[in-house]
C-alpha cells in the first residue's frame, strides 16, 4: 500500500516536500519518458547497425575479392558493436530505474520492476486514490536529467528530487499500525479496555501486512467481505477487516454509524497532519472513521462521524480503546 502507507524521513534534510499522488505519478511518468528518450533508445540503433555493418562488410569482402582473413574480423567487429550497444543501453536503463525507483514503505517491495513490458504495473497499482500528502523528501540540487543531461522542468525536477527519498529505505522509518487481531471498544467518553461494560459498541479488528493482503488465504477471505472504500486501479489493497459484535443505535444525541455494516474490509491511511484513519462505514452522504496518532499497536483513539443530521461535517462523537489479542486472523471477521 504505498502511499496510503507513507514514511517519515529522518532528520538531516535541509528542505522537505509533502508528496502526494501527483508526485508519485510524476516519478512513474519520469521513468516512462526516460525509457523512451534517445539516451536509452539510441544504443538500440547500434545493435542493428552492428549486425548490418558486419553483414555488409563481409558481403563486400566476397564481392570485391578482399583477403579472406578480413571476414572473421568484420564478423567480430559487428558483434562487438552489438554487445557494446546493448551494454550501454542496459547500464543507462539501470541508472534510470535506480533514480526513479521507490519502495512501498510498508512491505519494501520495489515499485518499478527490473525488466519487462509491465515494469510500471506495480507502481500504478500502488498509487493512492486520493492526493493526501504521503512523505517528506529532500529537495534535490540536481537540475538535469541524470540520463539525458537535459535541463529538467517543474514536474520532472520534482520527480527527480523525490526519488532519493523513496530509493533510500535505510533512512526511512515506516509509519504503520502493528499487524494483529485487536479487540476494540467504542465509548461516548474516554475509556479503557476495563470499561467495556459502558461501551456503545465493540468490534474485532484485524490488520494484516500489505504484502499478505494480496496473498492467499487473506485475499479470498477479504473477497467475501463487503468493501468500505471505493475500489480503483490505483488504490492500495484493503489490508484491514472488522466485525462489529455489539452496537448501540445512538451515541449521545446522534445516530451511531459505527456498526451499521457489521462486517467489512477496508484500509488504513495516514496523513502527517492528522495521523491514522480507518473508515468503517461509508455511504453517499455519511461516513464513520476511527482515528489515532501513534504508530505500532492499536491502543486508543477517536471515532469521527460525518453526515449526521444533514450536512454535518466530520466531528468526533466517541473514543475507543483497543488491545491486541493475537496475530492477524482474518477468520475473526467472517
């Protein structure tokens, strides 16, 4: 889940930029355009040129009666040009990929594959569906394309500047909740797990690793649950499921949206200014989300409602307490 799952860079950068969906799209676009640039495709001409020149020279040697020892020389010369051209193209493409590489900060998977026509498929699949800021990045002093040497414009310069952050996992610390199975209680006031008797709702929440969400048996288990978030080709995969086991119809003076859908699959998101959020209900005119600020095990947070009584904006109407009861067990959501 890439950018829904951002990283926090360690101190030491002179300047920082907030990266959103558009920035990561710019990174992918910079790689795509770079692979089509003359600097990458130019050596391909040398491959065909080497083969053609070797064949032409050998043919001329036969037609014009040149010494026979020249034919092996022309053959070796042609293939030398081919191999050198291939080596240059490979080196430049690897340089471009290293500069345009970014890793999923949750599972450390490289988003741009080393080779193949679908090298950008994983990157496009991992881009988030919204444009929330996802990370901080050092602004680069690099003013030209590292492969072509041409001066970079605004979008390309931003893309190049951000790549250093995503290709340096050693200096990044993932902001993520700890995977596991949690028991959660929602209360009208701040509460602890020991206050479960006065909770207005109770649920089991299972958080899985992003890489496990796309593997069996998790993928099949999630497929049987209703989706809370809207699906898209660029959204991160759902990596959370829940089962609401108890629910009061109201909290305070308003309707409680938490638990209207007793089961579902969703995904957590992170925005530096607000922290973590996990939407558990969504309709065309209303929603409900759990919010918290600390990475690691889910311990405490708030319930935020939107859409109650007409056009009421997002507001806190509850608090929650949670305790981890074991490893991720998606069967608990069934």
